[in-house]
């Protein structure tokens, strides 16, 4: 167990748990339980669409920082600045400078 734990970079206790789960459920026990699911903290598509709409139609010509501030103050959208930047950059190249 100690050698396996060292090779896997896990504790002996964790290796025991993995072995027990493998014996009970097979290879499926070694795959993370959230695999294939969207993250729980994902920003909804409708919010992403709203941010893109506001950036291209209402608040045209603003930089990311100012745009984020206006989203928080005027639109009651509380997103982090990096999230707003990711949404804008992913929005098919639509970026307010």
C-alpha cells in the first residue's frame, strides 16, 4: 500500500479507499463523479447573451473595466471582471475596446 501510494502521489488511506471502490464498482469507481456534467458555477447562457447584447448595442466603445462597472451599477449583473472579459472575448470576436 505504501509503495502504491507513493507511486500514485496519494496517501495510504486514499489508496485503500480507491482499492475498495475498485473492487465494489470496477473501473467506473476511478473516474471522477462529475465527469460529463457542466460545472455548477457556470454562467447561464441567457446571462452571457445579455452581456454580449449590452456590450454591442447599449454600451458600445467602453473598455472592459468601465463596462463591468456599469453592468454592476446599472444592470444589476454581479459578475467578476474576468468573467465579463471571457464572455466578451468568446463572443465571436465581438469586443468593446
